[in-house]
C-alpha cells in the first residue's frame, strides 16, 4: 500500500470512521492530486475535491470564470503561497486536505456555493448538499420547506409507479361509488 490514494483512504477510514464514504473518497482523491498531480480514483470530482483544488490558490488567490468556445471554465489565480498540485509531500497534503474534506460544509459555505454554481460535481455527500441548498425535491430540484415530509415536492410526491397505481385505483373507486 504505497500509493498516496490508498494510504490516504486507509488513514481516513481509521481516523474518520464515522464520516461518509463521500468525504473519505474526496480526501483520498485530493491527497493523491496534491502529491502526484493526478486526480480521481474513488469517483468524483466532488464539491470537497474542488474545494481542495480551489484552496491551492492560497488565502489571497482568486477564482475567476472564463468562457472558452462557449464553455465556462474556472481559472485559479494563485498567490504563490502554496505548492502546486504534484509538488506536495504526503503528510503536508493530508494536513491541508483534512479540514477541507471532513469539517462541516458550513465552515466553507461561501466557497462551496460558488463551486456548486460553477463546477461539475458528483459523488457529493448528500448532507453537504442539504446544508448548502436546503432540502430539495429529488425529481426536480425545487427547494422544499423545512417542515416538508418526504423527498418530493407536491407536484412529484405521487410519481412512483406504485404510488401512481394507488392514486389511479382510488380515483376509479370513487367514480364507481
């Protein structure tokens, strides 16, 4: 087990056993990226992986959006205070990535919302998305009220095949009575 991604995942499973698999994967992928310059391995890129990348710009660095052939890209303008990806020592990469991958999303809310709006992310921790966007309908993404029960808005609440069939049967039964 000498690959940075494997070592980082083993450490995350031991030291952050109660964290989600999404956070552990983001951590291992990000440590690998900082050490080797190559990303991927355990899915992603997730919000947390992008957060680690964005933070490479340093405290005074900036992230800006540019358009190339109609496609939006995020450009990071480093302040030069941190090594570039591929130039990190393993232990220092772990120290850098640990809070970014395991601390509550609320600690990085502003940056994570910018990442959510600008970057293509998947394999995110569902709780991170709820913390950032609030609870949303799984069918359409519409924001749900805090007191909403279930995972669907009124429009999509009865849309599963079994629910549709039950609603149809109830309507037909009411017509025949």
